C-alpha cells in the first residue's frame, strides 16, 4: 500500500489532507508520487496518522512504496 492508497482508503482528497495538516496540496501530491520526503512538525505528523488511521510504521512503509513506484525509483 502506498501513500495514495492510505489517503483513498479514508475517502480523502489531497486538498482535504493538505488543509487539515496545514500544507500545500501539491506537497501531498509530490509525496504520493515519491518526489519529495514528508517534512512535518510532530503535531502535523500525528494529524496525518489520525487522518490515515494508520501506525507510524504503516506510514513509513507506504512512503517507501510510493518512492519505489516513481519512474526511475529503486
């Protein structure tokens, strides 16, 4: 499961995630495409875990999967 799957499993749009944690929508899209690494404050990270209803380990695993799916990724 990648980051996009985590988001979609909760019926959230990228704009929903972005507004809830106080970042740009393009940032969420870039995470999902494996282009950038999430750089969040602790409160933002905790909110993201709540939104996605997942553990920190699940989030890390999904991030790695998103990076691997990027064209030219490992």
